[in-house]
């Protein structure tokens, strides 16, 4: 047999680059309310199509429709909206603080706020979250004082991590927030192991691993979902598909020929694909997966389809690789606006209330920033004693650390 | 006291700890039903149940990543990597995660895993079943590295490793699982039962981490070694008649610097022996420490006897594997100066 054509490679790209008109024609968006909601006890093999669909609750008029509507009380929805707004204001201020030279690094989850807040509200605080970069809202919704998060970003004398870790690599057992790693995907198998330990002890807690679509290419992701499936670990694997891994479009991570949710199908896990900018759909999906895990039926993979509204980080300039108005043209909209409009439609919120809360939250965050900066920023004020940098390598200092500390102290 | 080979002693350590602490469990490839390719976990699943001893997919990074997550959640997993040569897929989980979780969280979270893995040559394992990768781990801040050389130490050190609140790399010299090999491959194999360190208590005991063992007292030269090379060094001393002092380091991190310095100051000469390739090997670290702490006591340059800087060559097992002759030659070099 002879080749009929000359062999060549395929290089996926983004549909639009700087100067182009944004193009999201690749995204198939079904009507809200159309996707079925199987009972959470359904065998994975009987609901594989969910990995290729898109669960949506909020329709074009911002009404909640269909079987995935979690029927949350208006007060719960208002709390969600306030958490999302607070998160957005906080991240914006800290990003600007980085630009002012007050810290080394920061990043925002603009446009992705609904995902972390949905997890925080659909789960218990004792359910352990192994996060990646854009889940700062989890801490806010679980009650972490924002001033503490600022102290961490500044590595000042009040930073509970003693200034050893980069900004937003938080560690908070009391809010079910594992010590975040900057290495991609390592948290997935760890979350699975944490959940396996819970099941090993007959405990009632579950775990979540957050990962971006780009990092699903790492071996740790595949190892994690395989172990989760093999041992039926009570864990949720939440993939935030925000379309971009720094400058690399999701097609290069393998999103062109299939979905990221479908990775779960390959190892026999139930997998949901959800409109991640729809708070109600996101909440419902997490709740469904949690119910399944708590019924000892094991893990679920959820792909949240969303958009990275801001730069990858303070070290990145997206104007160099995507159209400037990309986020504005994103067809799944802005999660804050959508939830706001939904609440207004219910008669449970108004533009005036929205503006008033925004002003109030901004003022509160500003006050906390003043408080944090009165202790210190990365470049000024009070910092932890440098001698503490030798602590916690091991449980006890060994002779090397004793000698090196003496050298540091002069 | 029962006589055990190293496999039985390691099995006994796991058995004791599984019975003693409900947070201890062990998993890895082929270690459950089958009992491990080297039989270290033989019978443990049957005795302690699948929850405590189970098989995993062929996925080292998953084994270690899952183990870390369990350890963070209060368990003490003992993870078997079937051969040290297979550990590299898990390297990121060990170096970037296990080693740093205590540090980055300032003690909020700890990862007290024990990673057991057979290492070293002398079994015709070629390039993928003979490596000695310990220096890849001793270089990493936050990991402890332990290598036993006898059944007694293997059991006591493994129990200490499991009880440690820090992650421990536990490399097992597979050439001496069944007997104390001295490098004389042409002679009949010697079983552990003829060695005093094969007398192993059945119950719980520990050998502390961070303490070297003086295997032989001597005045002429200090031999720093670990694993199989302890037995090779002993043969070298006995066959040459050189009055060598043999230190079995047992723990590379944290190193028993005091024992090393005391011995070299006494003898004034030092030969380091390890199976791992020479360049950037652990011996280089020992050379640096000895020259720093014993410089004015040294009578001769420090010598290293190490694996040649090549991949492990299958067909040249006994040309490559360090035997007593190479150690004797090194001792003579430092003594003739």
C-alpha cells in the first residue's frame, strides 16, 4: 500500500489573534435547560453524552430553566453574587498593588469567579480543595479575612506563611484550602489521595482538585483521574477550561477533537461539561458530583467552560497573542452580570443595590489594604525574621540549617 | 531471636507497623495479592486486608502523588517503587511536593510518606534495574534518604522512617536482600543466617535516623560507605590486612557528620565507596565535608571509589560492579602518600 498524500502535521491554533475579530464559532452553545439531569446514582456508562454537551441553567433572559436549576433561595443567590463581586474587587486591587511595586506577582480570575464560589457554597468547609491559580474566591466565600490574604501577598510580618511562598499560594487548613503549589497538576493525584484517606477511615469528607485545561496535559492529571476511578475516591476533578494557558489556546491542550470532560470518560468516570459562567449551572454540577461522592459512588470530572478575562498573571501581556476585545465578545458572558440580571429578574436585587454593594465592598477592601500595608508590603515595612527561613524544611532543624542560619545572621 | 534475611526483616517491619498503627498502609505495583516482585510484602494483604496493602496501576507519579495526599490527610503511607530505576516519573511529586509541603505551608500540612525502592547493581539488571539514584534525592532540601546494609538495620530504620514526620526515601540494596554480598561473584552466595546482623527481633524496635554505624574499628584509613558497599569494604579490609575503619552511614540525609569527622580525624585518611556514578555523586558531598571539617588532620587526598560514569552495562556486570580489589587499590593509594 502506498501513501495517497504526502504526510504532514497538524498544528492547532487560536481562531483569532491580535488585530482579528474575536471568533468563538468553535463553541457549540445549546439552549439553557436542554441537557438532562440523570440521578447522581446513575452508572457512568449510561450518561457519557454529558461529557460532550454543555449544562446551562440561565437562559438568554437570565431566567433559571431546566432540570439542573438548583432552586436556591434568593438570599443564597445574593450571597453568591456578593462573594463574586468581592473576589473581583479584591483581585483587581491587588493586581494594581503589584503594578505599584508592592508585591512581586499577582493574578486575577476575572470572568471565572462563579466556579470557585459555586464550589465553596455547594460543599462543606471541611471538604478539602486542592486549588490551582484562579480559586481565590474559595477563601473569600469560606470566610478568610481578606487582610490575611493581602498579608500573604506582601509577605509581611503578619503573613502566616512567614514570607516563604509567592503571592496567592495560600495555605489554610481551617478553610479547607491545601497549600497551593506552583507546579501544574501535581494537586490532582494529591486530592485523590486525600479523598482516598477519607474513605480509608470511613470519614464523610470529600476533596476537590482544581486544574486548568492546559495543565490536563500533564501526567499527574491522567494518573489522578485513573486512581480516582480505580479506587472510587470521593473526589471532584474540576477543570476550568478558560481557553488559554498563557498564550497557548486550548486546542493545543487537546481541546479541538474532543472535550476536556471527555478525559473522564476514558477512565470510566462520570463527566459533566458545564457553562462555567452560569453560577446556577456550576453550583448544580458541583452539588451533583458531591452527592455522588457522598453516596460512595466515587469521583466525577467536571469541565467548566469559561474564559480567562485577564492576563495569565502580572508577568503576562495578552495583547500580544489575542484580540483585545476577546473577553467582551465571549458568548457565555460575564458570570457577575448574569447572576445580577437573574436576581433583578426575580425582583430580589436592583442596579442601585448592586452599585451600593460595590461601593461598600470596595471601601471595606480598601480599608483592609491600608491595614495590611501598615504592617508592610514586599518592599517596605515589617517582615518575618529571616532566620525563620530555615524552619519547616524538616520537623527539626538539622546541623546544616543550624550552621547556615549562623552564617545568615553573621 | 529469629534469623531473617533483609526481605523478611523489611516484611516484619511493615507487619509490625500495620498492626501497631491504623494510619499505616502500603501500596505499589504487584505488592498486594502477589506480595511484591522481591516478596517484601508477602502475606501482608492476606493478614491486614486490602485497605492496608493493595496493588496500584503502573504509575509511579500516581503512587507518590496519591501517597502525599493521604499523608496530608493524616495517614502514613509506605509506597513501593518496584525498582529505583522507575522512580523518575514520580520525581516532580517527590522534589516539588513531598519535600516542600511542610515548608510552603509553614507546618500546616506535612507529608510523612516513606518511599521504599530496591536499588543498586550486582544482579545483571542492566541499565534499568541497577541504578543508584540516591544523590538525586540527597540534593533536595526536605527529603531524608536512608539506605540499610543489614536485616537488623533494615527493619529498625524502616520503622523509624515510617514514624518520621518527614518524607523518607528508603533505598534497599537489592543485591543483599538474601545475603551479605562482598563483591566476590565467583564464590558461592552466603546466606544472611551466617551473619550476626541477621538476628532480628520479631517485635517493634527502631534504629534512629541520622546515626552512622561503626562496622569495624581501625586506625589506618576511614572507609565511608553504605548499602552493599559496606560488605565490599569489609572484604577489602579483611583481604588486604589494612587496618581500615568502616563507617556505614545508614542515613545520607541527615548525615551523621559527627561520626564521619571523628573517624577521619583519627585515621587522617578517607576513602569513600558507593555504587552510584562518580560525578556529582554523594561521595562528592562527603569529600567536601571531610575537607572542610578535617582538613588539618588529613594525611592524603580523599579517594572515591564509585560507579564509572556510564549507564549500567548489562554484559559487563563484574567489570562495572565495585569489588574489594578497587577498594583495596584506593586504600593503598591514600596510604602510600
